């Protein structure tokens, strides 16, 4: 049972990573408005899905690591194909919608359910911890995103002949290491079985997503 569930989780992870990469490329093809929306949507999905713990490669991890890559991937696309200003604006738009979601999710819980309601318990389970997660995410958000934008810009100037995939990959590795450590401590401490497992394997999972992303970039056209 354990072996079969582990294989299933690994297969689902590969499918998830491919979907994120494919839709990121699709957003790039649709333009900067789609990429900006992609950054915000991925951040919101990551904060909701982070509550589900799964077993991956024998470790307890969250099910949302790949979506954090999707958000930063959108920022790197914006900076590479449009401008640094567009990437900076996307971070503010993402922050705006994350704040909106944090507020309305708490208002949603305050509604008194009718006698016929069957969903309140599920909403309480999902949305009650999410306020802390969103606050932690928004705090870490600016630190990590600004570092990613600046470091990617530095690599773009320092390595002008290098491919976008290489520069973006290096920037993502650095930013995701910081994101994993900071967010795990701020948002997940006391909520997960093993914080060390989360940090270690989450970073490994993110490295795998970054590697997959780099492998597929040869099909991206400007």
C-alpha cells in the first residue's frame, strides 16, 4: 500500500509539474496580462494547497511546492520578455489580491450557516489556518520576489550570452531556497509533522521542478 501510494504521488507530481510548465508557457504566449494573472493565481493556489501533506520520496511534504515555482517563473518571464517594471508591478498586483483573499476568507467564516449547510466545517478546516499562511506568505513574498527580480536582472547583465533557462534556473534556485526556509518557519511551524522534512524535501522538489522547466525551455519562442 505504501509503495503504490508513493508511486502514485510521484506520478501525480510529474503531471503537476508538466501542467504548470505548460500553462506558464501558454501564459507567456498570451502576453503580459496573462503572465501577471498567472503570478497571482499561482500564489493563491500555493497558499491553499499548502495545508495538504503528502508522502513524496519517503518524506512528509506539502502538496504546493510546484506552484511557488510557477509564480516566480511568471515573474522571470515578465522580466525577460517585457521589462523589470512589469515584473515589479506584478508583485504588487499579487500582493493586492492575496490581501483581498485573506480578508474575504475570514469574513466568509463569520457567516452563520443555515441548518441545511454541509460545507461550513470544510471551510473552517481550510480557511482558518490560511490567514496565518497568507500573512506569512505576504511577508516572505516581498523579500523573495524582490531578491529574485534583482538577482535575475544581475544575471541578465552578467551573463548576456547565457540562455534564459540557465539564468532563470539559477535565480529560481537561490530565491526558492530562501522562500522554502523563511516560509516554512513563518507559516508552517507547529502545523506540520516535521519542519525539517518540509524544508529539505520541499527544496528538493522545487529543484526538480526547476530542472523540468529548464529542460522544456527550448520550445519557448520569443
